[in-house]
C-alpha cells in the first residue's frame, strides 16, 4: 500500500463505517433523513403551506405533498431568487445551479443551500475518494493532481444576494482549500467563460504538471483530451501524463465514448468510475469496478421515492425505497436539504440490487437527446422546427433526431431525419434557423454549440415520401396509439430509418 493511499484510507475509516451502516439499515436511515428534513423546514413558507409540523410518517408526507416538477416550484423558486428567504429552506439560499430548461423556460435555477453543499454536493466527491482508496490500496493516484473541467457559465447575481451559474462553478467557489490542493487548473482558469479559451489555458497550465486523474462529463473531457493531444503533438494521453490512472465521469451515458477513451488511454491500468450527480444533488457512486451499476447514497440529506414509469400519470403509485423492485423502470423523486420537495428530477433508474440498493440510470421520463450534455427535449425540437418552417415556408410531415457521436478527432452533432410535405427552397437556411432556435430555447445546447465547442451544426437528411410509414410498419407500430419517436439518445432509430431508405 502506498503511504499516501494508506493515509487516505485512515482518514476515511469512520466514513466507511457510516456507509456500511446505511447499506445494512437503508429504511431506517431514509426515515431519519425524512424526519430531519421535515423538522428543519417546518417553519418555511413551503413547510407551513403543506403542514410539515403534523407529518410523522412517509405515508402522511406523500398524502400532504404532491409530486411536482420544476414548473410546480417556479413560484417558490422565483420568490427565493429575488431575495426572499425561508421559502423552501430555513437557511439563506446563496446559490442557484443553472441547468437546461423546461417546456416553459430556457433554464432551470435549482436552489443550493449550505447544507446541500456540505452534506450532498461536496460529500459525493469525497466519498469517491473514499471508495477508490479502499478499492485500490496500491494506487499512486493521490500523488498527483486531478484535472477538473468546469462549466462555461460564471456565477452571476440573481438581483438579490444570491448568485447563479453552473453547478461546477458553485462547487469551485465553495470547495475548501484543504480539499482542493490537488486540483488543477486554478479556479481562475476553471472559471474562464469562453470554453475554447479555457481549454487552451488548461493545456498551458496542466500539461507540465503531474496529472494522475480527471473528472467530469465524457463529451466535454473528450474535447479537452483531443485538444491536449493537438497542443502537445502526442499520440495518446499517457505520453503526456504517464501516471494517469482514473477518470471519474457522470452526466451522460459513457458507453458511446468508451472506445474513444480506450484509444487515447491505451492502458489496462486506466480505471473508470461512474457517478450520478446533477444540479439537484449527488445521488450514487460506482463502488464496485466489476459491475456497471452504482450504490445509491442514502445519508446525503436526500429522501428518495420512486414512481414506476408505467404509472407516470398516477403519482399515488410512488413508493419509498423499501417498496421498489428489481427490473422496474422508475422515475426518481427527491426531497432534499436544498429545498426541493417530492421533486421529480426527470431521470429514470432501474434497481439492479436491493441489498444494498444499487441503480442504473435508464434515461429520462421524456424523449430526449443528451449524448453531449445538451438535454434536448421534445418541446425544444418542436419549437425550433416551427421557427424553421415559418422562416422558410417549409412543412414537416414527420421527423426524428439523434446524435452523431464524436470520432477520434471529430466533434459531435445531431442528425435530423425529416420527411417534408413541402421542402424548403434553401436547406441551409432551414438548418441554420433550426440550429439558432434550438440555442435560443435550450441553454445547454447553446453552450455546447458555442464556437462549435462540442457540437457542430446539425445535419438535416431529407427522407422520401412515406419513409416514416414504411419504418413504423416494419416495426409493427402502425395505427392506434403508436407514435413516431421524435428524439432518441442513440442512433437506433436513425440507422433503422436510413436502412429503410436504401
């Protein structure tokens, strides 16, 4: 065991015992989380509106508080953003994490409390270290630096005392100095708003350093790593950082990127750990490298409920943790120390183990594309298509869209397969209008498209008359309630349709 890793393991010995406890007593720990949340927030506006002071059981909580989405919280969050306190959470809300929007707003602004930061958002990365040190006692990863690639939004004032921006910017601002001594680049570099400028600055700053791990979203980091290779003229990253050993990733499905990472990290000793973290909280960690699921973290100030996707229209079917079953696709509902109450986060998960509770992320509650962190939803697509049609006089009969994955040195994009009733005279104008409107209605898509950072201009492929009907017929999906799937997070539908056209 390396001395540094030995010291890390010693430091986390108590925490490891706490994790073992919630793994052995999950229902008890979750009940404690709920009771603590209700007690703390009983005097808030939301707590008084929903009678928190009288709630004693999970059943009473479910009866008193409806399952909600962001739009349902917009009034409470709006009041907090203007500076009113004690609305959703008793302590001052100083930060809002900005993420992709809903059907009624370009962006969401998720409240982040001191308790949510220390007990959830910042606790998750510390537990990643705890797990890794225990799994790999001979690792030398702690002898070098961790490269972190933050988001593109600086913190900005909300108009009150709070600030809003990417969660990564909030975490950089609030990570204790003792916990960030191993991190590169410097905060001022990580917070450069222009992504291309930031990547160039990271290359200058980090290439000469001893980097042994990196963390973040796969698509953004692939762009960064390819830029490092261009900057250095090397063939793979291990020629730049020979001691690189770990990538901690999350935010999207890693599988489409796995082979590309293997090519630029040609080593059997390179390790990958998946995490489930979002603007709303940090929820799960891959604690076993032999499995592709993640341990649900039960003591982060988060109370979990799960609604079968088959019952999305009936929130009364939501169950607490002890009510879940393996193999069922669930929409996740959270109540947190950030002031979110029975909040349907939009992600869907499946339990792969009930002792302990482990999950896989299966997708979103709606059709979407999130291959690069853009979180494009159907409402965004419909709005953009309408704008493109209005600008060009086109009429769309049917469409579907999916990702074009990044290559070794190429960036990603979206491919739109469209069957027109009336095609536009100028297809470039139609595509440009579609692209502009998508950026207008979706801030995450806009960030990825900025200067072609991660996403290139979309490709529109025109299909022949009747192509969608032939496709649906070939799948046995004609008539009745069958609908053309509009967005897909992989290329399954794209390839099927292109095959029909041959």
